[in-house]
């Protein structure tokens, strides 16, 4: 069964540094998402992406965040200048074209630790 | 601002018995609900969903019930198995389609004891 894959599984970065989290969505999917889960809290939506542009973003997704689909397979989340509170699990998800009720498929996440 | 609430952080059930996980929501505009299961060190895995036009959806051992008037849904697992031990998230999709973001509850950790 096709999977969403995320790399790296764990990223440790100094505060203030830039970090790029990478995702390879399922190949025939067209809608892409990033979520995060701070330890002990709920999974929170960050951004959705379709047709090479952001469809929707939450209040969390401020100017420090950006997303990109640099080629036909990768979907990346960049945090420009990391803060301690960016430490969290970041999940990428994807689903197929406009199918009502089609569930989002999640990757196993990247644990981001900011020191 | 918790639009999706799972008020029980944990639930322990004996193998073979029924597990009932509950979820409440506040926004009447939600029109699609999903349950995800999450094992440690893995991402959420889709389990079952229900449209707001239905009150029940069944898939094998898993059944989701929706009570729109009470803004309440529940997931029933019968019979429960040790492999069902995981964190279960209730999620709502405001647009009912593939473009909407998911709003998650905090999750309920289910432990099924042999």
C-alpha cells in the first residue's frame, strides 16, 4: 500500500537556524497538508496546498513558515528562524483529487527538537 | 478553543469486550467526521469516517455512531483486541471534502488487556 514518507525522522537544530522538513506524498495525490503535535497536545493543522499554492493556513503558520513543492514528488516545510516553541512532531499528509470523504493519509512524522 | 473534544484521556478494556470512545463537537457546520488511530512513533492512520447525513457507519469490528442533535459521536470496537491498544483521535472536517483541514481532538489512549 502506498505511503506518505517523511525525512528525517528526527531533526535537532539550534534556535534561530533554518530547518527544512521533507515529505513525499502518495504519488497520485494532489492535496497536501502539514500538521504539528506539540508534546502532550492535540494535532494541529498548519497548512494545505493544492495546485502549487497554499489553499488554507492556520494562525500558527506565520511568516516564519513556508511550503514548497520543488519537484514532482517532494513537499517541504521550511521554518526560517526556529524558536524553542517550534519543537514538536510535524506530520505531512496527502489525499486524492476532490473525492468527498477521502481521508488524509499521514506520514510517520518528523520530530523537531530546537535547542 | 476546543471545537472537538475527547474528554476521556484514557480507557482500559478487557480483551473481547466492547470499547467505546466518545467525542463531542461544538460547530454545527462540521459535516464529516473521522477516527484515526495512532501507535507510538507512527503517524495517525485512518480508521473509519461518517458523513453528517448518516447516523451510523460500520466497518468490521468498528462502528461509528453520530448524534447530530447532541453533537456527539462515538466509536465502538467489538470485540476489542490487544492490538487495538493505541491513541484514538476524533477529527472533524468542516468542508466534508478533500480540501479541508482536519480539526482534531486531544485523543483517547485505549489499553486492551489480555
